[in-house]
């Protein structure tokens, strides 16, 4: 299983939110570029970035720093947050981002997601499904829908999406452990890859994810607090 460190950007800083609440943030670095380089040195093979301002506002808000990070690293970067048109997808892919994560767009304009997959390929277009009590949340987690998480994933699979980032919002930033049962159910859907996100607090949590055949795990807060060793190379070897 590949551990993917996360950098969440808000107003130019590297932060973590508690359960997606914009009023409950902790700033871990005021230099995201330096932080990205740090994770690469620690053995990261992939980096996950979220433009929190973009997710809230519906348009890119940290483009310059994201571009700087993408072009300065030797490892690929995936990005989510506020990507709600083909034009923005194109902007980020040209800015050095390896793949984009689409969230609100999947729910509100699935035809655009279908077009993006056709234009850029499924390896560069990922759908982020953010769940709260089994339902999909959108617009930076500020709004809940009445759509079931599994239903949306199956719909997106039908239009060509192969990779999904699943975040249980109730777990994100809590260090309470991931939603193992929910992830196990989603991971049984044929011909997709599920990237787990939210709640990981320990090596044991990562081992539980591996036991249910999750191949990728995004880890944020636990790496910043020291609950997990920042030595990603060593951490991978222990799994």
C-alpha cells in the first residue's frame, strides 16, 4: 500500500481542518513549497494537495504555489479543490499537476467529468467522493446532498472513471481511525481503485486498510502531529 502525504492549502499556508470545518484549522507551515520538498525527502512517491480556498470559492485560489510545487518536485502531484470546469482542469494539468480530483463537478455536471476522462484519460482524472453519514457532501464539504456515496461511485464508473478518493468527513482530521467498514464495501466495486482518506492515526490503521486490500492511503494530520513517523520510506517497509 502506498502512503500519500497531504498538503491542504489555505491562504497560502499548509493547514489541517477538523472534520472539514474552516473555522477549526491548525497551521503547520507557512511555506508549502518547503513542506512539499520535505515530504519528498522523507520518501514520498506521490503528493496529495487540496486547495481549500478553491473548494470553498469554486475557483483556483492557490495556483501559483501549486504550480511552483508541481514543477519543483521529482514526484507526481494530485490536486483537488475548486476544479469545476474543463478549462480549470486544463489549467492545472498544464501547470504540472499529474492528475486532478473532481468532487462537486461529479455531482452537478457528470457530463463534464465524462468529457474530461475522454480528453485526458482515466489516469489523469480522479473523482473525490466526500461522505457524511453515507451521503455525498459538496462545495468544500459545506453542503450535503441526498446522493449515496456508493451510487455516485457506480455512476462515475459507468462514464469511465477508474480511481476514487473516498473521504469520510466525520473522520477527517480526528485521528479516530478510518471508516474501515465503509471502505471495505466500496472497495468491492469491480474495476476501480479506492484511495482512502481521513482518520488514519497509527501504523495499525494503515495495516487495517491493507487487510481490506486498499492500495493507497492519503495521510495528513497524523504525519504532522508525529502520531505517525514522518519517515515514509521506513513506514512503507513496516506495512
